[in-house]
C-alpha cells in the first residue's frame, strides 16, 4: 500500500500546475501534465530504473491528478473516491486502466449523479482510460457476498479523495468475519486459479505467454498476496516475512520475480501502445533488444531473453505451489483428522502427502533429496509433497554437487526413479520445478527454459524432453493402442524401456551449445551411462539413439520412401530390428512432444511405411537388396491382372503407359495404377484432363489423393498448386511423372485447411475436380495471385530463405531443397520459377515445420537430364532466395530478414 504523503514527486511542480489551472483551460493543463509525466516515466524506464519505482510513482502522480480533478467539484462527506485493483495496490503500468470506485455511505446514488457525471466526463476529456463503479456501502456488501472478484477488488482499495473512514467501514463490512471466511475465500480463489491455469494449458511454457494470467505470471503472485493477507489479516505480505508462511529468502525471490515481470509488462505496454498482456512473437524480439539480449553464434538474443522469462515464471510457480500448499494445510485441512503413517525412517505420509519425519532429514541424509521422488513414484496413492518438506528441499538442494553425484547410492536412486511404476514423468517434472533434476544433471540444468524462437518447437527444451518421456510412458495404456497402434505394440515389447527413457532424457540435451546437438548429446549420454553402470551394449544403444534421433523423422518426411534404394540405405544405417524398434518409439514420442498439433494421419502413415519397409529389408537381409527392375515388373503385372478384369487388354494398357518413367511403378500401388489406367482408357481420344480424387489409407484415411492425367498441357504442377491454394488445400506430397509425349501421370496427396482428408465430402470433391479441370484447360495469370492472407503468427517470422542444390546420380535427377517461411501460394511461386528456367519437376516432398517449410524437389531439364551447369544452378538458387525473401519481406511490411535457425 503506497502512501501519497510519504514521497514527494520531485519531477512535478504542483505549485505551477495550480497556477496554470487558475489561468488556462484546465483540460489542456491536465493533458499537458499527464503527457509530460508519461514521457518522464518512460524515459526513466529506458534508462534502466527499477520498474517498481516507476509504476508506484505513476500511481502517486495519478492520485494527484485525480485529487485535483475531484476538488473541482463540491462533494458531501458521504462520498469518497477509491483506487481499485492494480491501481489500488499502487501499481500503474503505462496502458493499464485506472480503476476507480465512488463509494457512497448510504441513500440513493442519484443524489450525487450530476457531480459524478461531470467528474467522469472531465476524466474522459483529459483522455484518462478509466474503469469505474458507483456503489453504496450496502451495495458493496451485497455484491461482494456473491462475487469473489468483487470482494478481492474491495480488499485492494485506497482512498484518493474523501473520508478514509468510509473506506474503513467498507473493509470491515466485507472482511472475513462478515462475509467470505478465509476458508471460503481460499477455496474460491484456488478454484479460480485452477481454471485460469487450464485456459493457458496448465503450463508456464506457452509460445506466446501471458505475462499476467499464465501460470507463474503476475496473477499467481497476486494470488499469494490475496489469500495470505485475508487469512493473516495484514496490510502487506512483507509483514509475514520470518514467520512460518514466508522466509526471507522466499520473499526476496518473490520480489525479484515480480520486479522482472513488472519490467516485461511495462515494456510490453510501451511496444503495443495498448494494455497488451500477451508476449507475441514480434514483441518478444523487440523486448529482447530493449533489455539488451544480443544474438550469438549459438543462440538468438530473443531465445536468451525467453529462457530468462521461463526460468522466472517457473520459480514463481514453484513459490506459488509452496505457499498455496501451506495455506491449504492451515486453512482447508486445519480441522480435518490427520491420517499419518510411516514410510521409512526418513519419511511419513500425512493425508496422502509425503513429508520428512524431522526438520534435518535432508541435512543428515542428502540422498533423501532423490529418495523422496522415488517414493512418490512407487506409491500411487500419494498426491504430493507437504509445503514444509518442499521448503526443506529448496533449502537443501545446494547439497547436490560433484560428491553427491558420484555417490553410488545416489546413482542407484536415480535409476530406481527411472523404473518407478507410477507417474515417473510427473516426478521428473517436480524435480525440475524444485531445482533437483537440474542440479543432479547439470547438463539438463542448462536447458531449463531454453527456447527455440519458432512455431514448430512449442515448448522449451526441458519441457519438451519431459513431455517426450511422458508420451513414451503412457504407450502401454489401452487408449494409446487406438491412437498409436504400431508404436504402442512395439513399446510393450521392448526388452528394457528404461534405455529409451535415458535416450529421451538426453536427445536434446546439447541444444544451444553450437555444433551438432545430436553428436554432442550422444557424448553426454555415453558419460551418463558409464557413470550409472550400464553395460557396454546398453551404452552403445543409448548413445546411438541420441545421435540418430532425427534420422527417422527426416527420412520419412523428406526422402522418397517408396524407393527401394532409400529403404535399403536406411536399413543399413539402422542395422538391426532392436535399433529400429527403439528408434521408432523415440521418434514418435519426440514428434508428438515437439508440437502435437502438427502430428496428423499423413505423418503417421509415413512413419508406419518407413518402419514396415525397413523391417522387411532387415528380414530379407542387408546382403540381399531390393531389385528395382523386378519391383517395377511385379507392379506392372499386378496392375495388368486387375485391368484384365476391367476388360482392358495388355496392349491397350501399355499404349496408355507409353514410356512413362519407372518411378511411376515404384511409387504407386498396382491397384491405384489400374484405376488410373481404366479412367484414361474410358476417356478415349478426348483431350480433357482425367482427374480422380479419393481418400488414401488402409484402415483410416491419411490424406486425399488427387490423380491428374493430361495430354499436351504444360505447367501442370504450378497450375495445380495455385488452384489448390485458392481452394485452401495443403499439398503434402507430389509424385509427378511424364512420358516423352508430354502426357502427365501426377499424384498429389492433399489435406484440407484443418489438416484432414476430405474424400468423404462429395460436394468438395466435385468443386475441386471442376476447378482443376477448368484451370488446366484454360490457364490464366490471375490464378497465380495469392488470395489467402498470411496468418498473423506466420508474419512474425522473417527468416532468410535457404536453397541447396545437389545431384542424385542414382536417380539421374537434381535435388533442390528449399527452406523458407511458410506462406500461401509458395508452391505455385516455385512452380513458376521452374517454368521460367524450363525445368521438369519429377517429384516433391512437402514438410511444414511450424512457421517454415522444408521442401525437397527432384528436377531435370527438358531433356530429362540432371542440371550439370554450375552457373545455371547458382542462378536458380539465387533467384529462388531473392524472390521468396522479397515476398516474405513485403508480407511483413519491410521488417528485416533474420538468419534461419535450424535446430531440429
């Protein structure tokens, strides 16, 4: 609670202000004073002064302005002006509303209506953003009885003008002895916090976190203050320091965290020029620059800033846990019967919460800092740790050093934790929040709160890692068999799941260090295994999994897994079935923990296909690679058998196929080829495109398949890409084949704007077929105009395009890899570039990773030869980068492009 008499505002000449009011237009005088004060406060902020001083001085200044405005009118003694909410606490950020309450002792508020309306109109005229209410004492009591928000606001009022005794009367009538006992108040506020946390995913780690409302934010700090002040009947929480509720170290941590969050919120308000509480991506970058976080070779400045932010909110949520757990014990469960029983000589259980048997357990037995989490994971009925014990953990966690880590008993305890049957990942999360895991594994401590500034990696590295382990742990549940049938089956048959948990713990441990994080992480994992007594074979497997944890997702999404050569090379790298099984489980858990919204039926099908084909190759024996020619002939024969049943002869089928490349028979299923061929035969000599649309997938649809056969039509790919973009369809894969007569045999795999197959929607299929046919027969320059707007969150990423060109000798094609921000119309734009350079596109692999795409194109010249001219390739690469970067820069209104960060 601030005291307006305690600190004079040295920057403001109140005497001069009064003189100006007497001689000049008062509205102009007030507006000029407020404008000058805002410039003064903001200058102090940019100069680095403590934000707490600024927001308190801003509140004091606003008190003064409001008293002068109030004194322009004649008021009775039965009304006073109160500050409410954050302003009532003496905190006023640049764009925060000035919340006011006009409190009337009794009677009809209309008696004061004329003055109130004139007063509020004056405040609006001087352009103050106010929120206001007018209440009598009895109305305050009535509304507070039914609304927890009202009673909370009334607790944090200050008298700005009028009789302070009136406010004191209101405080007494709405106190815990009259309404909302401390027990009822705590229960209601706790429910309110639970609901608020759920709205933010119950995590501190949101991509665009709300600095006020999200877990660990300012509202959590206020929650502690509200409940403690009401229960202990104090004006300020600092009056409780040194008592059981709050010690000096915790109070200092609370104030430091609050000061940092105030600083972030103040800067956010300045940048947004409105009461914005959400740190959107563009604000994150600007705040990082404002606060002096600079890019380095290893990490972006914004990533350093956000790691600091996440570490602060993690610590604030930890304190919130401790304080609310303590209050729960002394308020809600104060009079309940205590069910206490011993677990061992160090720990006991009290009402389903574990606690130490004495204050000095951790000092005498440091290993108990790990043992407590093992006991939680081995006793399913335990729901948490008592507040006093959490506080003891915090006080003694500094005991974890090199000697602690080298103690055999502690190594055994950590391995015991990884084998816990119940909620093991939850215990790891608790260990992270209470500062234990990052101390026992210092390499893990370095990634706590560490972010990647993109849309693909939804969580900081530590949260992603623990989510990955959780994803694996639940694979043995029945419901997971429906969602991840293959992965669930493989996981249940792993000989030692503990090995993949360790691999998961270390797979991203080296991110942000520079260099190849997979190789560096493999080294760290090997050290861990040696310290903890794993066998040589187990150590090699874990280290191999960490080093190669990206290879399966990259291969499935970026390589042509219908090609037997790709499968054979992948199988050689994998080596055996055991490695394949462990890697598959790790990869699925990794992808779904990175960003679950990006996992769909299409990506799942690619993973299943790669696993199945690799398993078949391993069973066949690596000494017996697939025979491409035999595969092609087998597919042709199977297709011809099906066509014979349709009444289509072999000569007719061969005539339709012409000399289409063998890749067509490698990539497409025999039954699909038969369906395509029958439709082409039915068309006859008509030159109209043949367009077939159906869902693809064995048991469930994985994508919608669009087959297009044309005669003598050029630029099928860019035309199709542009048309599908207009229809808000997303191309996931393109398999493009052409014979020397210019006939196309193209297959596109597509999802709708919600990343779902749409083959069941007959109306949509008819529209797509009609629109594609018209576009192919009558191409128009207008079709290449992008109609879809770029979503806001994609506009925040202005990354430079990367284009790489190499030749694949075995495929006799040039591989073009394009990494660029995701934008509507991207494929059509690239298709037009290929047209200008007179290139044929054989196939395309489309991979969208959050805000960027990593697409792979197989190209040849008009004579079906790879691109061998180095100067030509360089010109193609430069054109792609230049045009896409210009387009991206224009999309974000001239914002500077940033270098691409390619942590996988």
